[in-house]
């Protein structure tokens, strides 16, 4: 299956979000995260879906198992094709969420180490020993064993995740920066082509599209790069 592009809707209004959806075309994947969901609520998920698109609901659930299970079921009821939870929430939390979405089409993605974190930050600020790569592999394996359908990780850790979880789980990678875009605050990045070659199933692209003077052109360039 070819690598798919997920467009990030990190904007403040439903009108802005739907403008981006219109520019990018129908039938694609769009990621709704905390910024847009907090401002606009569940209605924006329905609006994006009503236009024939698929929604990746990126709220990174992290709470006690019962709470996360109910949140995951709510995401499934909204029609989110993908939703995220933190791998660091532990096996019982992930198991409860998987049970809650078992009879739905929603797939759970476990977030490992955020792409803005470096090895030093993990150890010095969060008290997590070892490198980011080692932590990603360890958390990914545990999350998939607990029922996660896939993993969100830096493109730099795709090979490690594949080795830890095998070929079947989805690997979804943010931290994608085309050669013509700036790195911003992402610490571990790859170009779209590099991520696809490394084995990513889906790449998540935000600011290179949203900040581009012509978002439609940015999407075209990324898809063209993936097709090379």
C-alpha cells in the first residue's frame, strides 16, 4: 500500500479548517488535534467527514483505563478513523481502549516519544533513561502487545519500531519536513520520500502545508515526491 499523506488542521476555526480541506481535495486524511477540537468541538469532526474525508483524531488520551476507554468509544462514535493515546499510559489503559473500539472501524495509534523531545530532554527533564530511540522501541512493543493498531513515532525510529512490532501494525510519522520547508521545533525529521522508503504507512504534514503561500501547491509537491 502506498504511503498516505495526512494533512494537519492546526487552525482556530471550522471555516479555516474546511477551507484547507477544500484546497486539498476530497477523500483524504485530515488530522484534528487539540487546538481545533478544543475550539470547535465534535462538530468539526462531523463537518470534515461529511465532505467524504477521513479523520485522524489526535487528542492523545492519557488517563485511567476507564476514562480512556470511554473517550476512545466516543471517538469511534464520532466516526474517527484513527485516534491517538499515549503509550506511556500503560498496558491496562491501552487494553481498555482497544476493547471499547473492538466492534468499530476506529484504529488506535499509540504515541511513543514526541518528535520535539531529544535524548537529553528525556533523561534530564522527564527522568526516562536511555535514548529516545530505545524508549520508542520499548513503548511501541508494549503498546502493540496491549492492543494498539499502530504506532506514532519519529521517522528516524521507523526501522526500530518495525523490528519491535513486526510488519502488520500501522506506522504513522509526524516530523515530516520536505527539503523546501523549515524544520521549526521538530528535532528528529525526514523528508516525505525518506519516511516512505523507511517504511512509513502514513506521513503527517502540518506547517509545510499550512505556512506555504499556496497550500495546494505544497500538497502537490509532497505527493509528487512520494510518487517518485
